[in-house]
C-alpha cells in the first residue's frame, strides 16, 4: 500500500461538509419574495440540520425549510446577529430533498443562510 493512500472507514459521507466561515460569504437574497438559497439531498434516515441565519445592518428577514417541497413549521428570523437553530427530522424518501429559502422583510441589506446536515442513523 502506498504511503499516500490510507483506507477510509465506511460510514455516511456528506457532499459538502463545510460552509463558508464568514457570514458575508453565505448564500443570500435581497428579494421580498421567497428565494431558494440552499439545496441538498439526503438518504433515508434521521438527520440533524444546523441552520444559521443573519441579515445585513438594519435588515430583517425570514428563512424557511422545505422537505420534498413541503413547508415545515420551522421558520427562522434573520437579523444582524447570527442565530442558530437545530432541527431533527426523519427522511423517509430516498433521496429526500431539503431546501432553505429566504426573503427580506425590511431594510436594504441581504438575508443570508448557512446549513450543515448531520446523519444520525
């Protein structure tokens, strides 16, 4: 075996395990209508979503979560301070589409979101 090759243990893998660290680099919108900002697919099983939101100075917005096109009760506010919400769900379909949409309610800044998906089962 090459010294550069190391077998990786089997287990769940994520397509994009990292999001940009700086909130100004997160996907965002200035739209007053719902706009898709993030999208991923997960396999069936229990997952934990870690969702962070923020808005520009003097701006207020909302971020919502859709699972296979259906709106969950979870709707998050976005203000100048970064906020974090943890949501756990059972993905029943294979694959299950997870989408985060955002909109600006007031102000002139951008509403931004970052998210991580952690498989629990």
